């Protein structure tokens, strides 16, 4: 008998069971090819169809306008931290970063290594327990772009409304940990990127949605694999792509479509997060959320009254089949990552476990 746990890992994270089963069924003989997707050529008709279908499904789900390219790249979201300034910040120009947690801080630092970047806001003094209001942003009207992170995976704060850049300043978003978790108006963005290994698939591929006019800004002296324009011209097939990861992303997109698309997924995610926050809010202070506002629907960060209790919580949860709940050391405490693939039953199991743990130890 296969044993599956309730997987609250932050990434790589749980994948929908149906997707894993489909991959298993197609593993040895993908669509009559007599090969697995790991073995077929990236220049084959079969693989071209995988890429085309994944792009079409993503375009449909997010309502991506025709003047945006969809790329499947390597190097993770972390390489985009470097590629974005290399491609979109001309020599001598500055870029703005909203620093709202560990990940946007990394993006900011990487950008500073390569040129001028300014923090439009940073809430580090409060250990990133809320997002800055629009009025708190110090925005440069001449910035090459404004970068923000829609969901901070470690700190558990999430933007549900985009920050507004000054007129003419392109908006760029790291959506790694809330990608395809709700509808988004792509036309507000110059670029959205997401490492797949949270909501969209396995590690090894990063999905980039780039407005075509941005590609005209790309300098001509970049190495091909760091050049969005060159990558877009070859439809991400400039070199051997991560074929298997792209294939699984395609299956995940089909699964999301089957659930009713992003509006339906958003409802589901609201209900799921609501259940856990309700337990926290009704615990009389036993569970304390890290985020005071802008609470993430994807990564729920919370503390218990003592570190020893937090250790025990993680250990008891594991025994109960709930894994991956230990928080990041920079925040401490617990973190429940509840991406798209987790269904309500996993969240109900977590909520019940939390209540029982409090009864026993509160
Ligand atoms: C919001 C966010 N951005 C970037 C990254 C880095 O992604 P990668 O490991 O694909 O480089 C992560 C990984 O957890 C993340 O959560």
C-alpha cells in the first residue's frame, strides 16, 4: 500500500495526486512513443506539443494578453534575481525594490551587486510582519523598473493588490509562492516569474511571463542563456530545457483548469487559509501569527508560547502524518505551506491537530 502524508513543505512541495498518477501512467510509454518524457527529444513533435499546450493553458488560466511571451527557464527564481537587472536596467540607471521579506531582500541584494538598486520600502525592523502601504513607498519616477514579491514564503505576507509604480515604470513580480493561486491582471505587469516548485510543478523550471516591449531593452552583449530576448526567440528551446519539469507543469495547469480555473482555486485557497487562521485567532493567544496584516493564504507562519512546545508540535505533527511544519529559522515557530495541491482534507487534519495540541498543552 502506498502511504501518502499531508505535506506542508514550503517547496519543493506537494503535487496534486492526480498529476502524479497521470505521470505514473504515462511514465513508460508517453502517448505511444514507447519512451518516457525524460527520454524523448526536446525537438520532437511530442515535446513541442507539451510546451504548446502548457503555454496555451497558462495563457487561458491567467488571461495572458497576446503581447506577452511565456518562457520556461532554468536557474530557478534566484537566477531571475540577476537576469532582471542584467536585461532591464540600462547602464547607469537605478531600479526600485520593495523589500518585504527574505526573498525580496535577496532579489534586492543580487541587483545591488550588479548596479544601482534602491529599497522603495523595507519593513525589516519589524521582521517583515506586514506589507508597506502604497503611501509608505519611496518611488523613483525614473526607475528602470519596480520589483516586488507577491508572496513572501518565509515570512508569510502576501500582496492581494499590486503596488502601483509611477507612470511608465515597469512592474516586475516574483510570484514564486503564490503563482496560479488566484486570478491576476497580467496587463498591469511587465514581467511575472515563478519558480515552479511550490504551486506549479517540480523544481528545475521557472515560469516567466514577459511583455514583448521589455525584450527591446535587452542589451546585445549578454550570454545567450541569460538573455530573455534570445530565449524568447527560441521559445525557451535555446538549449536542452528541463523537459520533465515542463511536462509536469503542463499536467498541473491541466489539473487547475479541471478544478474550474483560478477563480475556483482562489475560493478553495481562501477557505483553506481561513480554517487555519481561525484556529490561530480563536486560540486565546496560544498560537500567535507572525504576520499582523496582509496574511498569506499560501504560507501561514505562527508561534507557540515556548520553543520547546514548538519542537514538540513539529514532532507530534509528524507522528500524525502532517509533515513540513517547522518554520524558517529567521522567523522561528511553525509554517504551514498550503499551496494549491493541498486539498481541504489536509487542512482539516491540520486544524484538528492544532486544536487538540492546544487542549493537551495549553
Ligand atoms: C518567493 C520566492 N522567490 C524565490 C525563491 C527562490 O527560488 P529558487 O530556489 O527556484 O531559486 C523562492 C524559494 O523558496 C521563493 O519562495
